C-alpha cells in the first residue's frame, strides 16, 4: 500500500476536485490536507481530510475536517511516499 498525500490549495470548484483521484477506495493510503483557499472545501470523498489550522483561522471559517498545524503538515509530507500539490 502506497502512502499518498494531496495538498489542495485551490478553492472549491469542479476543476480543483477533478485534480484529485476519482477512486478514494483504492488500495493506496490517501490523505488530503487543505491549505490556503482549499480550506473552503466542505465535502471531499476521502476518509482522511485535514485543514491547516492557521489558514482556517485567518479566513475566519469553520471546517467539518480536523485541523493540523504546520509541524503536523511537515511530518505528513516526510512520511508520505508521494506528495501531490493541486
């Protein structure tokens, strides 16, 4: 099982969602971290979705996803076998 991390910085749109894999039930361990305008997403078809806490706070938003710090994000990047930024 390959550990893949997607970092999404784009605001919700058909284009931003189309950049993510269609099959969230694949054999890979997929995590998604929403940063910058990506924290505006409210629903994504993945079991492990997180937001960057500083970006949620700076935009005065609430999110249905758990928040992570910059330190957590850095750890997730180093633990992943593949990182994709969209």
